[in-house]
C-alpha cells in the first residue's frame, strides 16, 4: 500500500481524488484540509488539519507519506511559500509530488497569479529533487456552482461573454488523472494540460443545466464591468482581471480541447452536460 497525502481534500478535485484512491485499493490515504471534512471520508481514509499557508502545521500531515497531491491553494495561493512546502514534504519522506497548477502558467505568463505565483510553485516542485508530475487544468465545470442560487431561485444564469467557448473540465477527470499519477511512476516528469472534450459557451452551459433540471434556464449576459464587480467580492483584483481576460479573449491554446485526459485515462473527458446531470441537485 502506497502512503499518499492529499491536500485540498475537501475541494472539487480533492473529494473525487479521495474516492478514486480509495477505490483503487492500492493506497493508504491521509486527507488534509484546514477544517474537518463536511462529509464522511471514504472508508480507511485518515484526516489531518493543516494549512498550506502555515508551514509549521504541515509536518504531521506529511510525515510518513510517500506521495503527495499538492493543491495550489486556490485564491490563497499568493500567501504560500513554495519552498517551505517542498521542504516540509521532503522532511516527511515524500518521494513524489503531483501538483495541481494551472494552464495559465503557459498561456498567461505575465499574470501575477499564474506567471508569478503558480510558476513559482511549479519551479519549486521541479527543482525539489523529487519525482514530480504537473497538472495544468483550464477552467473547471464546477465554477458553474456560482450560478446555483440564481438558478434555484429564478432559473436564471447571469455571466459575461455569453458566446465565447472554453473547454471546461470536470474536476472528477482531474482527480482521476491525479490518481493515476500518484499511483504509477509512468507519469513522472510529465506536464499535462487538462481540458474538457469540447468548448462550450456560458449560454450553452446554462442550457445544459436547464436540460439536467428538465426546465428552461434563462441566460442574461453581463457586461465585463458587472461581472468584475461581483467577482471582486471574493477574488483578488489581479485574479479577477486575468479571469475576465481568459473568459472574454481566450488565446488559441485556451480555446483548444487537448488530448491529455484521454491519453492518461484511455477515454474522452466528461462533457459539461454530463457534469450538469451528475450535479443537478445543486441547482434544484
């Protein structure tokens, strides 16, 4: 049994990753999060409370782990110390790190959040002397949870750039790729760009949620300024600006559905419609 520590264990990637590792029957897993998990963990999975922004909390979480899934810490990524995390992992005995990074490291190198923070974390992992795999997903299908309240109350979705398509990825596919990289040496030294199988627009994603509910969902297009004002309530300004740039004027690479999910998993990635059907309860 391989001892694996999973950070960000309560998140949209962490939860399906815990399930995938448990289902493999090949891992002894420790789930790491800042707080107690909101739902029961898979059978046999332990839990440690720790915070990537506080290196002094990481020792017990990493101790005895052979492989580590390292979450990028999301909106708090600017507060982490990449080399402190890597040092704590090495001190705990970790030999392999699978890092959740971002496609923006390559496509938005001048962005503070991607070219700065995320690149620094990638560089620390690659320079650690440990085995590594880097996962660079594009936009997450689960970002559509932001629409859940308006869909539940008004059967309405409001978003900018209604007809700009991006190949958003189901977090469960990221989790399955991460599980493969944690459990096998075949992925060491690889960087995978992870996308959904085809671009979809916000208007199309609203319609897919409506189809999953069996009721129409109305799409209302916001201006960039309207969307920016909403996003600033929960995201730092540099992240908001980069996100809006990606949503409104994606590069060719950001628009492209890549092959890496199918290469690793041997099947196409899940569509947004499949994600919506599986998560329809959140919008009812």
